[in-house]
C-alpha cells in the first residue's frame, strides 16, 4: 500500500494545505464531493492525490492510494485510514476526551456522532486482482450550524461543541495526511497486525467479547463462553451508516 505514485497528476497552484510529499492537492468548492471526485479521477491523477472540499462546517477530504495486493485484502487499507484519522483527531482533542470508532467507520466523540470514513475502488475490479487504486475519504463535522442549543441532538455533535482546537479543517486534514503515511509505514514494516492493534482498542466497548480483523477485512467477534460472529466489511462499506444520503453529510 502506498500514497506515492508514478503518475504526475494535474498541477495545483498555491496549495491551501501544508501537505508533505508525495501528496498533491486538488481543492473543490463547497458544493463539491471529495469522495466522488477522487473516485472519478483516481485512474488519471494517481496515488497521493488528496481532494479537499473547502467547507466551513465540515472537514471533507479523500486520498487516492496505490494498493499492492488483491482487492479482497487491500480493502483493509480502510482501517489504516481510520487509525490515521483517529490520531489526527487526538492531536486537537481536549485531554481525555473519548474518541471511539463504531465499526467500521463511524466516529463518535463522547458518544456523539461527528462523522466517518468511506472506501472506494474501481467498480469492475476483481476480488482476486490488484486494483488500480483505492480511495479513502472522510467527513468530520467541525462546527454545528443552526439555532439549536448544544444537547438538542444527543446522538450527534461537532468538534467545536466538544472543545476541540479545530484551527480550521485544513489543520485536521494536513495532520491526517501525515498520520496516514505513518500508518502505512507501520503496516509495511510490521504487517497488518500493527494496524489492527491500533484500530481495535478504539472500538466502542462490548463486554465479554474479543475482536479481530480477518484477512478480508471482516470483523470477527468472539464471545466469552462460545459463539463467533462475522461482520462483513464489504457489506458495511456499501452503505456507510454514519452518512446521510440525502443531506450529503454526517447524520444528525
């Protein structure tokens, strides 16, 4: 897995984000869709392309990855992206503020949904072949808009409501980009177990269970006293439960 690329992509003048090499920035206007744009242009622009939507209330971005294994196992890059996103959030979180993943890609802060992550790949890619690209994307609600008082929607929240030092969404996205490089390096050096060890402890606690990630990305839940449950990653990625399909952002 890599964020590097042999392709040149399209030049972008005066990047708004402080991104390290090998990233290349593509900035969309507020009405843009980072995930859709990255998936549509990934084959041309190549790995390392980071698509960013300039929105006031959301940190919305997508990054193109270059997989080096068949799709069935390469989808585990989703977990590496989640680990990087969690690490980036921790850098701006208040001390001891709970940040949890709700499998596979929903992100909650102190119990409230702030957003989540998605994964895209070529529609015609075969499970047993190396895909040309993957796209990891995310949306994080940074600011609550509207006249509602905090706590009116207890199942959702925003970073500003939770006391995060947001410094603008640009800072969070740039931090994610650096943490993603670190996560991929850890995967390459220590195998996927290094990613699993970082991801699994961040899942919401389920008493009496032990969890692991299978080679195809499925979550295996083993219950004390017997019983094994398999939660299919492919099915979960097909319909992200954190995403409002009508509003185009995290559910409220």
